[in-house]
């Protein structure tokens, strides 16, 4: 009988061939028992895990434990190749149920190890089977390290065999290792092995592909050109489960509508359902299969909930079994009391339940709903009623728990539920219709909000006559009719019922924001203060977020950036997470404002995290501030990283939103950002066209009106920037001095700072350097103690050049000028300028007249042969920023790439 050994990298003499005693007829042939699977081009190298396995020197057992389709065998095969390449002898064994006989298992090991370690031949001579003790002694005394790789260990259930395996692991010689791939946890005393530091466990969460690995697999190995967003969606649906990704790729290969397929990919997919049925569900007992299907209707579950839904008393044992056998069970809390199924597996189980037990799902959902209501958890309770199709009961549950749902901040979920309840059903619950009206008004659905409010007043009588008036007032606020909103809002607030809380707070917030826009800061503060005292529910609910937003907004407008950041970080509710991933509008506004504050502080990376999370949700709310801030700043940060695609997409989206909701200011904001970038790139004609388009929808721009999203981005401010670039600096100086006085009068200190910066640039453009330095010093004084960095960085190279020249004399006078010197250092670093002697800069044969200091530094590193990543590491910038700098260098030298750039620079004597 031929035997296959993995010893290709050790001595050329080869193993001593030993013929094993006769084996049961049901066994596989020897060649199959010891044959490892062949590597395939479609397999992705698991470098991350292989490195972890290779580094585990003190480990005696590597346990790769997961359900089917997680790549256990593939990983073990790649580890085998790694061992062979490093000179370690390897034995691979494919286990089967027949191997539960101890003598057979000993025979199997004896035969395989005969090619790896020195074995006595007395058993062959006497025809006696080898004994376990002798085999163990041979293994322990092996002078060379070896690895035994066991696949499908879950089939081994015999305690004698398991005990023998445990003895092998405990007595392995130094450098040797046993690797097991198993669907379940083997009973070999893992606790003791783990306590000795001799165990490396690779679990399902380790085996899952990361997003980057999924991209490499789908695009590289499967040759399917999915877009990033399609890949991200597929990754979320499969949760990195390798078999799920592979089965999805089989269907994607023959389709052009990738996005549509991915959005519908679920457990009902034919290939996936066949795989799960044949390879997983068919292996379970009937009791286990029914338990899986019944509990699949639960998004998350615990033992008491499972017992209530299934009506059985062995739920703890069943969950323990699912955990032990790795049946796609995912713990959702650290105490492992609550669990969920893998999303695709749960979807498959639900389809199986509907197919095999029609109508059962409704009963199960109704039972689950009652359990959650009894447990004081109305949100999942209502969700289960909707899943059961019990809309009347769902409406009653919503009405009973309305305060709790609003107080928990689940306003977006509440709106989605109310959308599903028929109008006639809602009419029986006036409070639901009232909540529905203001929730609609908080989105872009203002017409629907008015319809619901008017119907409520008509159906429920004069007690609700104020609701349509509140909705109209909210409409005035979001369409920038600030004076009308304040006038009508104050009257309404005085006559609203004393027990009205939620609608009162929503209206008070809108009125306060419009008071701020009109410069009535003290009135806004007083209104917010009195609203906070109206009802104790305000202090324990999401409504406090509203006041944080208003207070921080006021701080920022008045130039107190550091105060706003402190207020933001001290908000206690920010540490809480509902776990649903969808923020309510007040929380959304708070996060967006936090992103803006971080951006102003120059922390672009953190700002980007907040803004990217909020971008999708901001499109669905009525607040122009949220829409403008998220889109403009996301675009601006992307542009600074060299990503023009995202910059363009965000501005197109913003302009479309403005048209859809009829907001001129939203549309104008997109054109203002286009004009700003065109000026940075010295495309004056494009900037003029963009500013003209902004002017067409810029009637809101006046000195006494301010909104946080457009505090420093208005058509009048953009016009002065254009004048500076067009050589009309004198006209810009005159306009900017007037605007500074107006901003100071209205206490718009953030705007005043921006105007001082532009004044400095305007004075510099008309060759008045001392006046320019004085204006810049004033801007630095205003900015430095609160950390306003971005407002300088936004002005690009023109500001960098002025700052470079100012620093030669101004930096030494920072204390005298009332400027924080540390802030100046940060700003100069961000602007890529240094405060060295200007004469040193002039030794570069005129390079400084064309390139900034940072660009010249990057050019020199480029000349030394460094790639983008190496340059980024040397100058402590991102690769995106390096690419952006290189594009600017190419444009300035009118070059078509690195080679031509270096040739031009050498011809000018800039580099050697």
C-alpha cells in the first residue's frame, strides 16, 4: 500500500516505508488518508494567520475551529507548505468516523510517522500491532521537530482516542506541534493546555476574511470587477464568511447587474441554500433543526427568550451545543448571555421555516413581542409585531410606549414604523399622528407633515389645532425665513398645552436657531434655558442633544472653538450607543457639529470619521445645516487628499438635494465650494462661472443673517477671494474692511477671523507687505488661543507664501502680539512652510519662486528615487497628500509625470 509523506525538504534518503496492519474495509486507502489537498490558484493566502501560527513557538496545539466554509482546511494546507519550506517534517491525516477505534488510530499514526521519525521495526517483524505507549515514546524521543496535521477532528468522539491525543499534545518534544481543524470543540482538556500557554486558537472571527481580503479574493482571485460600495455591501451580508463569498461569486460571474444581485443576496440564494442544507443542516438532529428554524426569527436571543418562543426547556443545552459545534452562533455581549446567528444563516433558516412550517413564523413573532414587552423592551417588541403583520397591535404598542421611544432617541425608527401604519389606524391614536407630523417635518417631507397635522386637527378636534401651526413654523425655519419663524414661534410656544413636551422642544430648538441666525443671542439662550426647565423628561432624554447643538453652535459663531469642543466632549449621552447604527436627528446634528469642530481644529482625520458616518443620514433630514456641513466638508477633506471623485460626487449630491427641497442656500453652497477650488487651481474663468451660479441663489447673503454652515462661506466672501486672484486687491481691501466692522458688530467672530485672513491676502496682493503682516497678525491673535487651523489651511499656497514671509520677523514677536507660538508652529507645519532664514531658500536657483517649501522637499526626495510611500514616511504625511503635492508640481512645471518633472528640475539646476 503506497503511503504519501511530506518530507520533501529533509534528507534525500527518504522515509523508512512501513506497511500497516490490515484496516477495516470502510476506511479510505492509505494514499487518501495521508494526502493533503492541493493548493489552488483561487485560494487566497492567509498571510496574517500564517504569521500568527509561525510565531507561536511555545505552542503545542493549534486548534482551527469553525463551521463549514470558513477555510479551515485551506489554512492548514498553507501552514503545511510553510512548514515544509522551513524544513519541518509534516504528516497530514484525513480523519473519518472509523478512526474512533483506538488501535486503528494508533496504527494510522504509526504508519504516517514512520516516514518522519525513527521507528523500531519489532512490530513489523512480529506482525503485532503497535501499541499506544510505544508510539508515544517514539514521538517524545524524536530529535527533529515535526508537525501532525489532523483534518475533520469533529468526527473523533471516542474518549480513549481523545485522551490519547491529549497525551500526545502534553508530551510533544520541543518545536513539534499538532494542528487540528474541527467544526466543534474537541474534548481534549483545552482548559489545561490553554493555562500552560501551549494553545493557539483560531476561531471563526479570525478566519473571516477582512474587507481587504474580500476585495483581493473577489477582484483578484475571482476576477469580478465590483465597485467599492458593492464589495462593502457583499462583505456586510456575508460577514467575511469565505464560502458565502465564493457562492456569491458563482452567481456574479454570469451577471451584469452586480449591484442588484448583491442587494438581494440572502439565505434563499439557490447555491447557498443547497450548501447550507447539505453540509450543515442535514448533519443536525431533528430537534436541533427545529430549534434553529424557530429561533431564526429573533435578531438576538437569550435562553429565557428561546424558551418562551420555542416552548421547550432545553434551550441552554441547545445553545451550548450550537456554540460547541460552531453553528454560526455569534455572542453579542461579553457575558455571552445574548447571541445572534450569522446573517446569511439566519436568512436561510427563516426561508426554511416558511417553507416547511407555513404560518408558524407569525405565532413565533407574536410570542416574542409579548416577551419583550413583559421585559420592558418595547423596541424589539414592536418590531416583532410588525414582522407578524399585526399592525393594529403594533399601533397600540407604539402609543403605549411613545415617550420611551422618543426619549431613547429612536426617532428614525419610529418614523419608519409610523409610515407602515394605515392612516385609519393612526387616526385612533392622536398622539401618534402628532409625533408623525413633527417627525416628517424633521425630514425633507414637509408637505406630508402638513397633511398629517391638518388631518389630526380635523379628526381630533381643537385640542390639536396648534399642531399645523407648529409644522408651518418649522417649515419657515428650514427655508431660512428666520424673522417669520421667530415671530410666530414665540407666540405658539406661549399658548401650547402645559403637558406638551416633545413638540414644544422641537419648536423651541427651531426658534432658538433662527434667533441665533438673526443675532439675537441672549434671547436664544433664555429660550433654551426656560425650555430645559419645562419638564423633567427633557433631562433624561435625547432632547438634551438639541440644546448641546445650539450652545456649541453659538460658541463657534462667536469664535469660541475651544469652548465648543469642551462642551462636545462633556456631553454624557455621547458615550451611549443604541447599537442600531442609525442616529436620531438630534444625535445626528451633534455628531455633524462635532465633525465641523474637529475640522476647524485641523483634525481632518477624526472629522472625516464623524462626517462619513453621518453623510447618508444627513440626506434624509430637513436641516440645511446638516446637509451642507456633511457634503461640503467631506468634499473639502477628499480634495485635500487628492480624491477629486468624492469631491465632485458630494457637490453634485448637495446641489441635487437643494433643488429637491427648494433650498437656495444648499444649492449655493455647492457652487461656492466649486469656486473656492477653482481659485486654488488658478482657473479664474471657472471660478467666475461658479460664483455667478452661486449669486443666482444667494439672496440669503446679508450681514445680519448667519447660519453655521455658511458662517464663512457666502457669495460676498467668495467674491473678495476672486477679486484678489483677479488683481483687484484694492477693491477687495475696501469691501473686507467694511465686512469686518459688520461682523464685529454682530459678534460673528468666526467670520471676522476669515475676513482678516482674506484682508491680509488682499493687502499682500497690492504690495503692502507691512499692512498685510499686521492683518495676518490680528488673524493669528484671534485664532491661536482657540485653535482655528482649517480656516488658514483652506486658503492654500497664497496663504503659505504669506505665512512664510511673516514668520521671518513675526514669529519672534508672538508673545508681544498676543499670539500662541505653539499654534503658529502647528499652522506652519500644516501649511508646509518653515521659519528658516529666507536667504537659505534662495540658494535653490529660483525653485522657491515656483514651488512651496514642501513641494521642493518632495521634489528632492523624488530625485533620490523614493516612491510615494517612502516619501510619505519621511515627511510624516499621507500618501494621498504626497500624490496631491506631486500633481501640483507636475502642473507648475507643465510636466507629464515623474521622469519629465525630474528632467525639467535638473535643467533648471534645482536638483543634481
